[in-house]
């Protein structure tokens, strides 16, 4: 590790910054109450390696169930600003657990950083007897200091890639997993042991010179194929102006017959329709020679983000001759990257 380097910590709220009652319980708290500086107090003597310094910024203060595109854009811009500074080795983001996997994938897609961007969180508020936030924050700083490029999530001593990470339990401290892919690494006594073959970055990117406002983003929804599925929900979304749909399919990409015609009607009206599996692990496997380019290997939540970005890219390309120096986007991970 180099001497005199900096790590920027960006706060967004979440359980890690939450406060509960005096009993020290793990539920019944209010998220997003403590600032970044307060989160560092329990680990003040072990927060960063010798010779390193921290820069703190409070981007937002919310419960991550309420995360939206406006905050995503603010967060991406803050990351970009810090990452462009040569003395900054990377960025740590304190975040709520509920939508961490979506934020991680969004940042990977729009930044594809050449430095580490590490999200961390907590399943217990800061007032809990078994608060996990301090250790997770310490581990996130250690992961950032080791310098592996890309967007990562660190929790419970594990490092997960932005593409694979998802929340698998609503209460347990060990709530995050990468499914059958397994963790990308483990934080052990302040050092990261990387799993063999873990990707340093992902083959997807969006390059921006100007960010569109949140209201200009395309409307994409997830439709789940279930027993007894009805087409009315699809028809209603199309009538309301939805621009993209991600179908969370049963099994290996199958869709209830009641939805098939509605989805075809949606496509006929110009709605972009992708398919993903609702299964927690694995991805849709297609027969050789019969690959459908609209099948995504991502979870439905992350496929939705990728589809939004693809639609933005398409809209930008359609107007590229109208505005020199406007937003420039390169998207090369959708939907099958």
C-alpha cells in the first residue's frame, strides 16, 4: 500500500446509520440517522492503515427501500468526482441492505471504475448489542485499500461482485450471497484473500459526459410469471406508457401461457421485453443455435437496470446528431454480457 493515499467514504443512510431504542434490539429502529463521521467513531483506532487518510461526504440520508434514480445519479457523480482525483485510491459507500444489490449493479454499469468502489451495510442498527456495521465498514476500507478495480459489496467478512451479489435473508447478519458463484473474496485480519478467478471488473460500461435528469429515464417494470398469472397487469402497464418489461420467468425461461400474448402485444407496441429467471441461483440456459438475444443472465432486479440503460442509450443514439457534447453512452453488457 502506498503512503499518503486517500479513501473517500460516501454516506447514504441505511440500517448501518440507524438508531433504535435503548434495549439494543435489531428491529424497530429508524434507518439513516447517523452521519459518516459518527459511523467511524467505533473503529477510530483501526479504520485505515497507517499513512492513509479519509475524506467524508454525506450524499443522502435515507432508508434504502426508498432509493431512487435521483440519488443514484448523485451517488454516481460523487463517485466519479472522487475517483478522478489521483490521490484517491477508491471509494467506500455506506448503504442500506434492501437495495444494495441494485445500486452496486447500477454503479458498475455507469462507472466501470478503474479503482475500487466498495459498498457496505449492516443488518443491525448502530444501537444494537450485536451491531455489525463497524466491522463491515472496517472490512470495506481494507478491501478498498487493496486496490482491486470494480464495484464490490463487503459484508460479514465476505466480498461479492456487483453482478452476483444479492440479499438472501431478511434478518440474519449473514444476509448476502453470490449464490452458486460464491464470494469473490474474504476479508481476514485486514487483508483480502481473493477467490481464484474472481473478475477484477465486469464487461459492461456506460460513459457519460452529461447525466440525464431522473424524470428522463425510461420506465421499466418487472413482471413475474406465476401460477394463475393474468395478462391484465401487462396490458395496464403498456397502456400507462411503460417502455420496457423484464419478465421474471419460471424455471429455465418459461412464461405462463396467459402472459405470452400480452407480452407479444407489448412488443408489437414497441415495448422492449427481456427475460430472466426468477430462480435465486443460476441463469437461463439456451439450446445451441437457438440463443435469444433478449434473454438476460442477470437477476430480474439487475436486468431491469441494464434495460433502462440500454433504452437510454438507444434514445441518445437517435438524437446524437442534434447535440454535440451531450451525454455519450457506451453500453456493451446488455442483456447477455
